[in-house]
C-alpha cells in the first residue's frame, strides 16, 4: 500500500512521460450492451491485458456491458484487437477511431472500473427492455431528416451541446443523462407520433434513450449509430454536407474534438466573445467546467469568477468553506441558471 502511494505520479509527471513517448497512439472508443456474468473478474482480466499493451483510458464494466474510451500504442494495436476479439462477449465489436489524431495520448492513466451500469440512467422499471432500441439513421438519413424539419434531440448534457450540435437540434437544460431520461417524455410529449431523431457523442446513450422513448410510446424514434463521432467520419468519407455545427465534446483531457470550423458558443464570463474552450475553474474547491475566452482567462486568471480567485488566496480551510458553501447555495448551478435564463425561453 505504502509502495503504491510512493509510486503515484503527479499529473505533470504523467504528462511528461507521455510527451517522451516515441510511438503513436490510436484513440478509440467502443461499447456493447451484452450480459457480463461476473464484471469483477472481467475487469481484472481486461486491466492486466490492457496494461500489458500499454493502453491508457477509461473503461467501465457492468452486468449490462462494457464502455471504453481509450488509446492503444499503434505497434500493439493488432495484438490488442486480437485479444478483444478473443473474448466471447466482445466478438465483432466495432471501434470508433477519433477524427483528430495527434498520435499522443489524451488520457493520463489506465482506469478500468466495475460500475452498476455502463451509462448511469437512474431507471428502475422492470418492464423496460433496453434491447428494444430505435432504428439507426445513416449520415445521409440524418441530413435528410434535418432538411425535412424532423425533431432532432441532443441526448447529451448541456455543456456538451452548447459548444456543438446539429442544426435546429433541441438542447435540453440538463446536467446528467439520468435527468434527461426523466424529462424527455414530458418535454416532447407532442412528438410521440412524429419522426424523432436522437444523437449523442458515440451512440451509447441513444441505444438506451431510443429504447426508453419507444417504451414511453414514441412511435418513430431513430438514432445515429456511432453518434456524432461516426457521423463526422461518414460526412468526410462520403463528401456529404456537414450539418453538425461546432465542436464535439469528448470525455478526455482534450475536452472536445473539432468537427466543423465554426464556433457557436459564447464565453460564460463576459457573455460576449465566442469561444468553445472548456476549462475547469482553477480553484480546486470549485473546479466548475466553464467556457472562457482569452480576455476573460487573462482577467480572471483561470478562475470562473472573482469570488473563486479571491477565495483561492485565503488559507485553504477558509477557501474550501467559502467556495463549497457558495457553490451549494448560489453559484453551484451557475450554468444551469445561465442556461435557463439565456437559452431556454422556449421550454
Ligand atoms: Zn469572456
Ligand atoms: Zn470557480
């Protein structure tokens, strides 16, 4: 245990180590809803092997399946693929490869975790069958549906949707997928007989969301197989018009992969300058994810507010007390409040 603590590397050390690597990494993600009888054993088995291949990333294992966002050293990719395909539960699982490929790791560590679900959904309904998913829509169909004016619902959190989304997509004022599933039926109850298109980052949330909406009586629910990541690939490959505007938010150190060139979001601090740079507040007790333009970065020194900047100069106990208290009472939901005020006049 003590040895382990001593071996723990700081973020800077890990970054430096990755910088020094003289090989390229392939950034991939994959998921599958499949029954895993013993997630703990599967977890250990995957960890040992992924570590052997030098993989980094975040992998969740649950009774309902696997969800992996990770990278693999290019020279080990073939062996890695062979390994994955040798596991009966994962035979034939497709990998999504990230569009923006710098060849360097965007993850610092390898984390493989057992979770109750691969995507936290908060659902507790024994009559719900998550395997009864909606039909898939190809990139061509997506474009067609958007042109026809179908209802397009962004099944991601607000902070993901605000920096990039499909033309005319409905963005929901939510911070979690769980919250979104709870709200989606009521928000779109008048669309139950119409054509509805769902999308998310890599498709995994829509597998469940489309099944859930069908369960709730939506008759014509489609979703993008492979999510925005795959849409972007298809658009590139087939030379289609790109109807996704802005940045695709991905869960790793890069916080966002560019799909188009356009910046569609505005700085949270000045409400003026366009930016799609998500940053965490420099005050560790706040750490809130926010959009900040370069001017405000300079002005607020990397903090989300003057409050957080001033508190950070205080003794640490006082800082913690004030910021946590303040976040809980007033500015913890600052985005939500901002969002509701600025963007949801129609909801
Ligand atoms: Zn600003
Ligand atoms: Zn802050």
